[in-house]
C-alpha cells in the first residue's frame, strides 16, 4: 500500500456493479480499497482478486478467533490478493500474532473504535491494544477519526507504526483533524460512495489531505 494520497476507500456497497462504479470514479484519489463483510458476502470472495487488479486491497474482516482459525482466514484473504488485513486485538497476543504471521506483517489491529459504542469496551483497553499491535509486529493500528485526541495518545504508544483512521464524514470526524493528530491514512466510506458525485467527493477529500499534511 503506497503512502501518497493517504486516502483509503471503505467500499461497503453490496453489489459488484456498484463497487466497480464507485472505484472507477474515485480510484485516482486512493491509495487502497478497504473491503468488509457486506461486499464480500454480496459479491463473493473473488471480489478481492478483482479489486486487487486496480488498487491494494485491505481486507477488513475484523478477525477475532483462535490462532489456528485466524491463520486460515488470513491465508484465504492473502491467497485471493489482499495486501493487508484488519484484526481485533481483544482476543489476545497469540491470535494477533497468527494474523501478523499469516499476513507477513501486513496486519492492522483495531484499537478504540470510532462509533459511540466504541467508548464502552474498546476505549478502556485501547492503550493495551495499541501496545499489543506493536509487540506483535503488526504494521499498524486502526484508531478513531472521531476522537483525534485519542489518535495522539495512541501514537505515543506505537511509535512509527502506521495509523489508519475511520470515522471521517458520515461518523462526524474530519480528515484534517485526524491527519494533524497523526493518522497516516484516513478511511472514508459513505461520504464517497453515497455521494451523488463520488469523484468530486473523493477529490475534495484528497484536496483536504493535501492541505493537512
Ligand atoms: O463511516 P464510513 O461509511 O466512512 O465507514 C467506515 C468504515 O470503517 C467501515 O467500513 C467500518 O467497518 C470501518 N471501521 C469503523 O468505522 C470504525 C472502526 O473503529 C473500525 C472500522
């Protein structure tokens, strides 16, 4: 995943045709495409391979199982062309290590989640989850654009690891705030794919990124 445009599209649409439409319109402004269960279940896992021909694909499966199953899940994603995966850390260091090993280091660990409920269980242990990402050899963490002050806190724990940050747009976070707080990439879904003009929406975000870094 190159680090040029700093924008990752969260492609949470539920048809192959819509996925293709949004990607065609926005691809010039993206470093990667993040896909999650809605699109994988709707279009089938080969969508990973198809999208990987256009951009790096980050598989946001929020993997949270025992180590042996985590390995199987990541192997399947990588076999289909995923460049990186996202896993949960609350399942413990052995489970995270299984993801990191299977992804050859290209794994991101979820810390404090960006939605209001993220404060309930993930926020109190987010610092530990970030430390776990670091000790496991993960590439980085997922941290909330809705709470830029937490991005700053978590950065102190992870050092040079990367921060990818969802919560911009539909969830109320601002790209510029997240980037200024130390995020390496912003993750944006609805603000692009639900826009009447996804190309203009992606360009506006790309312009905001340029002004913020
Ligand atoms: O709110 P948006 O439509 O921009 O989508 C956000 C994406 O980021 C979505 O795919 C969701 O699964 C993911 N995500 C969060 O929103 C919050 C997290 O803490 C972690 C991932």
